[in-house]
């Protein structure tokens, strides 16, 4: 299944804190199978096919939306499928250029009230980035991760989100066929926070709810 052209149903909210105003976009319905928790090298979520698709579309939208907080309330996931008994976490994707202080998130979240229904058309991740340039030490297009108020924040530039998005694109577009052809195949997306944590965000297909067709 190709991501580009798929429709993502969302709720759009505007939250004001003093003089600041923030646009928050979240899924119209909670993801039913995407528990997010702390793992061995960072954070991990165990997904089924539908939740993998939602996360990838949210990531693609966040890549192109530098003025928006993209909020995935994954603590609402009702699936018990996970490999850690730690507390569940939410996920927020945000561009560093917004200058959002993560310490404000608890207040922003408390002011969310439903939101306006809106359908986004996924535009995919575009052409693959220039990986040769990204290898240079002075490159600053890397993702940064932080956990605040039961929420994982992934912060970076458009290019950083684009790089991470390639792994999610492969997870959604290629992995179902691999799992169908080779039962038992481990399929996941490993999204780096930096060069020292190659699995900082690990999105893995659930062993108990694998894609069989």
C-alpha cells in the first residue's frame, strides 16, 4: 500500500497560552494498537497494520508542518501487546524552528477540547534526502528526543523528519509483503535520535497481530 494519496482523518485545535497560540493536530480516533513505552535503547511502540499507517501519515504531515504540534495520544491505545511493563507514553512531533518549550505541553494538552474534524491527504516523504551530506560531522539535521509529562517529544528539522520517515515508509509499503512471504520475519522502523542511539524510536510490527495478507 502506497502512503502518498492516502487520507488521514484528524482533529485540529488551537490552544492559546498567554500571548502564544499553538495549532495541534491529532488523529480523529485513538490508535487501537500502538502502545508506546520505554525500551532498551529508547522508546518503542508495537503496532498493527492500521496503526503503522496512521503513525507514518502523521509523521509525513509533521515533516511539512513547521508551525504545528502533531499529537498522537498513544496512552489511549487499548492493546496489551508490549514488551515492557513501564508507563504508557504519548507522542508529539514538532519542528525545532517553532521554538516550543516542552515544559508548556502539560498546559497545552489540558486545554484541548475536541477540535475541528479535518481530512489530510498524505503527500508522502518526497525524494530521499542527500545521505552523503548528512554523514558530515557538522550536519545538524538530526532528531532530538525528550520525555516530558508522559509524552515523548521528537524534535527536528524537515530534513531530519524526512530521513526518519523513510524507515516508516518502508514499514508501511514494504513490510506487509515481506511478512506474508516470510512468516517470522522481524519488521520494524528504527529511527535514530542521534548517532549514539540507533534505535531511539523503534516502531515494530506486533508478533501476535502480524500482517498475513
